[in-house]
């Protein structure tokens, strides 16, 4: 049985140690990095911040962390550059001396070939330009430590050309730090909440980190459920409670809510069956969340709703199935079929390319869709895919 942690977080030190070992292992050659995939809201980012980063720091490594999901209004390349810039300013004196060995610099340029977004480094009293790769190398040399760069929700870097170029700059820095004499080395750890989107970063030959290791991040297990039950002081069967947790997709938030509601109900009516209450409240909460989402989709303009449902249906087929083009005749026919079923054959809604593109843009602005810089689209959250698939099945 795990020890109850003194803080609000459930820690997984053994998993952190294993993943750190894998991220740093270069026995089969220079590592291309480690990419961790897990559905959103399953505890991945909390684990990275509370367990994996401290594990790297415990091993005496220089850790830079950037979360591309923290503010989606900020350009992904800006998030990456700001994280590097923060590290630059933290050891300003040592960094300045290191950069002067290469060139006099006053700006940090994000871009694989020295082009793109620039950030003023005038506080260092230097005078030319440096690439993002130069800045990363300077950080490692100044700290005289191996550098670990952790990018949370890394797939968002692919939404812009500058974000993609920033990844190429990071690859250049990694290759230099891992092969040039006198350097301390660098490894990349990236996470993503959609396996198909994250796989684009490691499976596409045109991507910076092609061939990197892809790992399905383990969801929280029975020990987490036991820990929560003890904290809530609920005497419930941990095995049966774990089944409830699994039924919620191993997502902590809805399970915690169901536990909290169960505890309150039992405080007022202690004669009730606690496990039955937990099962009922968890099911009710899941149904309510699903219904709210489905109702929201139903209130979208008809073409947007039809497109979102078609993209969700495509996602259930898996990454290995060739997808139909969004502007193909087959997609046009399927959209017309959905529109006819929803509002009748005389709906009069156009499914030509301009109308479809406008609907895609609106869905992306509302955070229903993710778009790569190459024009590919995917449903933003895997939970959306599951809910729409279930709704389609129920209406068929």
C-alpha cells in the first residue's frame, strides 16, 4: 500500500525513475528523444511536473520545461523561446560569457535556418544574432550539465511553420550537444494528449524528431484509487472502486468529484451503500458531461456539426486507415447524408470547398479541432471522439 503523501499530489517515483532511465539511455545510439502519449485529463502533465522533472533535477541535470497548452493564444514558438530565454536570464553572466565565445549576440532568433521570430537579449549587452540552437547550447555550456528539455503538449508546435522550425532548431542543438567534443549532451522529452497527432512528430520523415521513441503513458492505477479512498476516509472496496475509475477513462477529476459527492451523501445518510452511491454518482456525472457536450454540438451550425461528427468518425478508424480528403467527393456525399438525416432533404446547405473551409475555421477557433501547419485536421480531444461515436451509434 502506498504511503499517503503530505501534499495534494499522488506521486509515482518508480515510474519517474523508469522513464528518466529510458529518456537518458543512449546505449542503442544517440537518442532521438522520448514522446509520451496519453489522453487529456488523465494525470500526465501533473506527473511530469510533480515527479519526472524533480527526478531529472535529482540526477543533477539542467531541466527546461515548457507547456504549449498553458496559453493557446500564445504562439507555440514563443512558448519555446520564452522558456529558453528564462533560462538565459537565470544564469545571465555565465550565458553571456559563453555566447561571446561564438559571436556577439543581442537577439535570439527562432527558426531552423536563423529566420523567424526574434527576441531581444539586449540585457546581455551583446550585439548580433543567435539562433535558438545557439541559445540552447549556451545554456548547457554555462551550467556545465546535461540539458533535458521537456515540452508538454508538443503537437501544438505543428500548428505553425515557426513552431515546426523551432523543433528543427532544437534538433540541431541536440545533435550538436550530443556529438561535439566538450559538450554536455541534451535529450528531449515531449508529451501529447492525442496519440495520432503526437505520432506525426515521430513518424513523418519530414519532421525534426523522426524516429524518436513513442511511449503510451501508463494511466493511474489501483494504488491511486486506494490513496484517494484513504484521503477521503471512505471504507470502500478498492478493487470495485477501481472499476468505477476505469469506467471514467481513468480520469482523476470526475472520479474525485464522485468520491466527494459520495462522502457528503454518506455523512447525511450513513446507512446507504457507499459503493453503490459511488457507482451511481460516477455514472450520472459521466452521462451529464457527455450530454452537455452532445447538446453543444447539436446547437452548432449544421455544417459545422456534420463536419465535426465526420472527423470524429474518421478518428475511430485508427491512424493506419487512409482518411478521406475533407474536400473530396466522398466527404461531400457523407456530409450531405448527415445534413439530410438531421434537417431534411431540402436543407439547401452547400458542402463545396469554401463552405467546408469556413466551417473548419470556425470549429478550430472554438477549440473543437486541431490543425497542423500542413493543413491536416483532427478532433482536439479524444474524449470528444468517444462521445460523438457513442451518440452516432445510439442514433443509428
